[in-house]
């Protein structure tokens, strides 16, 4: 996509602000902002910015987060078990030394 004002290709989807944007949305047009000259214009909807694409991205990151959480838990479990074992051993040593 090229900016109609300066012809640069550094454009990004603009955040919807105006009620007129909704009308354009019905015409499958989306507001864009030029990163070079900051001109705001309308162009065809970028498939990457549709709600379904956003939802899929969101879901993917959520799934990634869950996977990281599981990974962390599986790494933390042996450490916690070792700590509990050490504590039990310390109590046992104290119990043994109480006889002498
Ligand atoms: Zn421009």
C-alpha cells in the first residue's frame, strides 16, 4: 500500500476514531496512516488487521503463555520437592541429634 500524498510505502492501519470510518468499514475500506507524512487515508482492508486475524494472534499468544507456564511449573517442581526433602532431612537430623 502506498500513501496517496507522498507515495511512501511506510503505512500502518490507523486507529479508528471518526464515525465516517465505520462507513468506510462497510465498504471494506480501512483508515491508514502514513509513517512518513502522517497523512490519513482509506484503503482496502488489510487481511492481517481483521478481527479474526487479531483473534487468532491473541489466541496464539495466549496458548504460548500457557505453554510457558507449564514449562516453568515442570522446571520448578523438582526444585520444590528437593527443598521439601531437605527440610525433612534437617528435621530428621535434629531428631537424631536430640538423643546425644
Ligand atoms: Zn505519506
